[in-house]
C-alpha cells in the first residue's frame, strides 16, 4: 500500500471510503465518527465527510442525532452479490460440515483482506454450544495458520504485492515465512503456527490453501479450537490430514487438479 499510494492512478478518496466500510465488525452496535477515525487512522474531519457521502449512497445508515453509523442496504446487497459468486463455498459445505463433526472443531474459510485474513464462512460441530470465532473475525497474516497457508500458496509476485499491505516490520519477515511455508505445504499439505508464535495463545488451528476458479488468489480452509481441545500432536495425527483430505475432495468436485501452491 505504501508504494501504491504514490501511484497517480490511485484514488485516495475512494480507498478511504472503502477503509471506512471495512472498519465495521459483526460485534459492533454502530460506530461514531471518532471510533471510525481511531480504527482507520483517517482524520475525523475527513471521516465526517465520507460517512455523510456513504449514507447518501446507502452504504451506511444513521439514526437520530446521537445514534451511530451502521452498514446500510447497499453494502448488504454488494456483500450478497459477492457471496453468490463464491460457488465453491456451496460445494464445500457438506464436506466441511462433516469435517467439523468428525474433528469436533470449527471449520472455516478465510480470505486476505487489506493485509489481514478475514473469516467469510464457518461450519460448527452440530449440537455444540461452544462459543466459536465467526464471520467477520480478522487474523494477522504472519502469526495465524490461515495467514501462513495463504502466504505459502502465493507466487513471488503475489507475495511482493501482499508485502505492500503489511506493516513494515511484518513485510520484512514475509519472504522468510513464504520460503518456509511453501516447503511445509508441499510436504504435509497444511500449515500451522506453533506455540508463542501464535497471535492468540488460547486458540490452536491448522490451515490449507485452496485456489477457487472464481477469484484470482487462494483462500485458506482452517480447523480451529481451544488449545485444550486441539493440541499440536492432534493436529499432526488427525486434524491436519483430515482437513487436507476434505479440501482434496473439494478440488475433485470443482475440477481444481493443480496444486494450490504457486510454482514460482
């Protein structure tokens, strides 16, 4: 992003408006201009103009004087159109629900969004009352299993593009992680972040990439659970191989015969 912003073709106002839409999370009960400014780093005066415009276009809604902004019907319509274009999720659903029941863990799909991994679909074990991560949750690329599985599947050119979206300290480590995870994915078919390197010490997860025909880059399928229920040993002996088998079945059903890991 740092280099992209210097490109004369880059529409900064549009980018800031989209950044505001990305600031909203499923757990939010509305956001004020100050909260949006704090989340996005955009000055409050600029946020005020952009939220007014987004409201006028239907991408945000706003109640009375003291109410807060919420995503509006235009944003919902756009999201539904995008979801409908992801046909692989529909094909994957019975496979992933069966996997969630088999390993008693959350199964999900995450995509790269503005330098983070965004959960866009989940399958929970049936009859489970555990509180799981849900759609809209964001994870860092280099310290989440979903992130390193995604990274390991990228080509060199795609990795360099990703680096422009990451904080400078993370971008500096990106090439090293990319080299390591490409080897891991080709050897075992899955990737996971161990121990203190994980961004969350309470959750353990394993992930594998999949390259849908509908979009131009890989996504990550993952299995995750509380560390007490999903140990590193269980990831290697059961959950990781089961996830790879499920995604391999999905590849067969969708005609994705090639490896999700880019060749160069």
